[in-house]
C-alpha cells in the first residue's frame, strides 16, 4: 500500500513555505546594538580578523558547519538528465537530511552547465565560503573527472555521494554479510550489474575491503567488461577481465556476491539458485531492484540480501553515510575525505549493527525484534547512535591520516557532545517546523 499520493508529495513541497529549506538567523537582531554587531560597523572586526588569518573564517562565520550540495541535474535519482531546476527538490532534500541527521548546514547550488571544466571552475570558486563540497547527481563519466580534479586542487573535503555513499553503506553490509556467511573477501567471486558511477565506486571500495580484481565480473549494457572491448572508458578498464567469459547468467554460477546498480529484471530466480552457498545479493536498483526480494529469497532462502528499498530488510540508504561523514570531517576541519575515512565509516556502521538495538528504534520501524543476522546487517537510519559511531570514526581516521587541522583530544567527550548536539538541534527544528502548523 502506497504511503502517499502524487498530490501528497506535491503539497508537501508547496504548502506553507515553498520548498523544504529556509534560512534562519542564529543570532538576535532586535536592537540597535544587535544590528550594529550583525552588520556595519561591528562586522568589520570579524572581517579584519579573517583578512589577517583566513582560517579565522571557521570561527567567525558559519563556514565550519556549511556544505555546498552542487549539481547540474544530469543524473537525478531514477529520473536521469532532468536539468538543474527539476533536480533542485532532490538537492533541497539532501539539505534536509544533512540538518536533521547531523546538524550540518547546507546550501544547494544547482548550476546550468554540462561542461565538466566549468563545473570544476565553479566549485573551486566556492572554497572560501564552505567547509565541504557534496557533488550530487552529475552523470558518469564526467563525475569521475570532476571529483578527481577537485580533490587534487581544493583544500576542503570534496565528496561525490552518488559514488561513495552507496559504496560505504553497502560496504558495511558486505563486511557483516561475509562474517555471517563465513567467507573472506579475498576469496569471493563478485558479479556486478552496472558500470556507472555508483557501481564503479562500490567495486573499488570492495577492493579496499579485500575483494581481488581477478574475481570481479562487471557487466554494462553491452555485456562483460573485458580487455577485448574497444569501447571502455578508463574507469571501466580498471575492471576488465582478460577475456570474454560469457553472459551474466554464466558468471552468476558459483558467484558468492552479486552487486546490482543497474535496472530491474537483470537477475532471475534461476541465476540466484546457481550461486554459491549462502549467497550475498545487493540488488540496489531503484525503485525496483534487479530481482524482487521475495523472488530471490524463494530461490535461495539462505541468501543474505539487501536492496535500496525501505520495505525490505537491509536497506542500503545513503543517509547512513554522508551527513555523518561530513560531520566528522568538519569537526576536525579536514582538508579531504580520504579512503581511510570512508573505510572507517563502513566499519563503524558494521560494528553498530552488532550492538543491541534500542527499543525506540524498534518502535520506529514497527517491529518487536531487531538483531544482528541475515535480516539485519546494516543499522537503520533512525538509529540516533549512528552519529556517535560514524562521525567519531571518520574524525579519528582523519587524525590518523594527517588530514585533520583541528584534532580532537578527547574522543569520548566528542561522542557525548555529538549526541547532545543532535538532540538540541532536533528540538530547535521541531519547534520551528511546528510553528508553521502544517498537517502532513
């Protein structure tokens, strides 16, 4: 049964304050003194301090808690190239999630160009005003070039969530699924359906977790990616097999892990039945996975399966990643989000899934039981402990790898402060939103 109608969705975005975000002052401005402090002449003191030392901008402006979500709308959700204006509701949604889950402020910047060099130029010009950049819904292969260039040329974190978000969350699931199945990453055979930005990033990340390149069989719309093909971009070439090993039907025989980031209908019951014992199936196509959850479980009851859907167990939901990753990176004023920080985030999520689940989380999802196992390998987004686990792990990894400019001295105190910060932020937001007296 659908949770909402088309009109419900339109009303949610249009009624009251149009859109989903609003800029609200964080300091009082009710007296002449307030006005003089907020603007001229008092603002000049902050300007002078920053002019003397540019890093003072983190102390005297909102830069240290501010992320720009930048998109040109060329690869929006399951909608494709719909352009920056039509993509803006999604980018506003990202801003909502940043704030709700991790108290990170966000401006969505929707730009009208498909030229990757112009996008790079635009984003680089933003650096003085932001603590981090979240690239969003920019199509492949341009997104690879854009992110790689910006990471090399900017001194603040740049993170393309379409690539790394799914990789980190599904990576956490893979860590736990392998443990449950009694398998080692270096031994498994992995079949991948899809070769876009998400599939490429996930597969790279799985390599970082131990999966061997020679055991990876990646398929795009033209078949297996192998060295005999002449139509491969540099990213696909990274996963080219030595020769054509046949169709995905053949590759699935004896496979330990299936990763899908393509379209519905790519996998049949027979293909699932041909996989190795205790197969791991991450069918993440949205809104409909490569094979329906009931079909896969009917073919192989021993399968450990995840999808992108909230109505089945083990949802691979990017909201478990980007808000908390940026929270940790911002809090140590990191110059980058590196591979070690991403692996730390995945491991933190994997660890949290093994902890007893609080009653309030079970209640939020309408279940009496929720414990580590085949149907619970990834924490739930509404589990408020995620910020403590992931953000602190990311911050620690940033410090360990030398990209943190403001190290945290007491990690236990930081974890406690994160919990308190989120509680206070949610209290403020609830009071503000309730003042609109909306009925949704």
